[in-house]
C-alpha cells in the first residue's frame, strides 16, 4: 500500500542559501549556521545543513529568494542524515508575515512557470 501524501502545498526543488538560528524552549539561541534549501513550499522547507538540528527545535530562518531576503520562523518536524555527511531537516513554517508570504508565493509561481 502506498503512503498517503500529507502535504497541503506543492513543493518545488530549489537551492537557496539560508542562515538559521535554533532556539530552545526558553527562546535562548542554542545553534546557528548556514544551509541551503532542497525544496520549498508555502508551508515549509527541506533544509540541508552540516550539523543535525533536533526535531521540535524552533528555528528562525533568513532565506534568500532571488533578490529578496525573507525572515520566517518554523519548527523542525523531522531531521535525518542526508548525502555527503550532511543532514536534512523538514521545517514547518510557524510564523510568516504577509509580505514574506507574498514573496514566497511569487517565487513559487515564477519557478512553476519555467
């Protein structure tokens, strides 16, 4: 039996640089670094990093989408080893402003038009 797809939004494969900060439950920063998106949707991203980010960690992301830089907060829902000694973390967006969501939607629409 095939697994049911649970995603609400379509994902696009996109490589974009990201800086991230992970916070613990008290809001203290416990980890920061750089990574890249592997795919993007209106609801979240798949982030590739050199270190593993623990599930349930709250992350603050700065994502470069073409000429725009957007800031989004999210929660790590899954983290697993990836390719070439890297890690892949699925992040569900939790806080995204109206302007950031508009830029994200335009980016996804432009990518889908290719």
